[in-house]
């Protein structure tokens, strides 16, 4: 299955996570800040989309600009997984909430979203990205839990591989 990772990264943390995820899927990485349209999405069967959340639940700047392209993309039949970066201590009232904005768009466009992630082991007040006790994708916090990042990515990638095999 051809896999593409699309991310927006302001300080490099989301890009670093994308590169770690890339190794598990032999995927190609794309910075959405360098794309002028959503055509690149068409080349892949499986999309992994990553964003950070800023301030009061705002989407990362590059994703904020790219979201209109995502809304015009044909995602019907695509399998999509999401990952998000946030700071659960300083911005615990909107921890990784930016991920939800992308999630809502891809669902509306007919994509099959996999990779929901348990919210245990985190300390936050609220997240729009939690549905029924699970994040809509992998939640990472380089500011407060960087020691857990590699383990979380490895576990999530194994989970994605299992979910992909089950849906094939």
C-alpha cells in the first residue's frame, strides 16, 4: 500500500515525528506548507496527516492554509490516520485540538479514518480531538513527555499495521 505522510511543522517537532513514522511505512513525506494544491494526495492509498495545535486550539499555520485544498480533495475510499503535537500543560484546555479540524474534514470527504489512540497517560483539561475516550489519532507532547514519543510512535505504527491488515 503506497503511503504518504503530510504534515505541517512550525518548530520542527511535527516534522521529526513524521520522519520517525516514515520509517515504519517506507512512506514519502510532504510538508503541506510547500504544496499549492491537494494533487499530491492522489498518489497514495494510505495517508498519514500530522499537525500541531497552537494557542487556543488553532490549527498549525501551514495546515490552516492547506485545509481549503484538503476540502476540495477526493478522499472517498482513502484510508487516513492522524497524529498531533501539543503541550498538555501550558495548553491543556485545547490539547491537540487542531487534529480534530482535519479529522472532521476527512470524514466529511468520505475517508476511512483509523488509528484512534487511548487518552490514558496524558494530563490535559480538554481536547476536541477526544471522542469516546480516545484521541482521533496519535497525540504527542514534545514539551512535557518527549521521553514517551518514540515508544508511542512505535506502538501506534504497529496498531496502524494491524488495522490496515484487518481492513484489507
